[in-house]
C-alpha cells in the first residue's frame, strides 16, 4: 500500500476483473498491435465485437500465478486499460467490487 491508500497495481488487479463479458473492447489500432498469439490467447469475438476474454472473472491477459497482478500485454494493452487511472473513482469502485490481490485471504 502506498502513502495515498491505494494499492500498487501489481498488488491489486481489481480493474482487470469483471462479471461483464465485454469488459474491454479491443478496437482498431489496439487490435492491430496485438501479436497473433496474443489475439488467439486473450481475445474473443462476441458477435462482431472483439473483446478481451475472461478466465474465472479475470481478464485472460492477467497473470496472477506469482501472487502479483501482471498484465501479459502491458505495452500493447487496449485504450480502456491505458486510460484507467489509478486512484480515480473508477479505481475505488473496482476495488470495492473485486478484492485486490494483496488483500486476498
Ligand atoms: S483498481 Fe486501481 S489500484 Fe487496482 S490495479 Fe486497477 S488502477 Fe491499479
Ligand atoms: S489487458 Fe491487461 S490491463 Fe487490460 S484488463 Fe487485461 S490484464 Fe488488465
């Protein structure tokens, strides 16, 4: 936990969790920059919309195996992820809805 009371993102990952299948839409250039194997592993098409897939309620691109929340496509993550601001109201809401990794019992 940092001084501002917000966890480090690597200890959290709450905003990478969702009950909503279209949690992150992958459009245009965001789709173009993903590697073929990343598209294969981490995205799905819902009707005619490409979205990030989910595994157990988490983004398919989120790796939690080490106990930290690591985005496997961080340099190429889509715009909704890039624009999501740590410490914002949306961040607080995500942490209310989905328990940050570092606080899991
Ligand atoms: S919910 Fe906030 S603190 Fe947690 S990973 Fe997302 S931006 Fe970072
Ligand atoms: S692409 Fe990365 S930052 Fe975006 S929801 Fe998935 S794991 Fe989180």
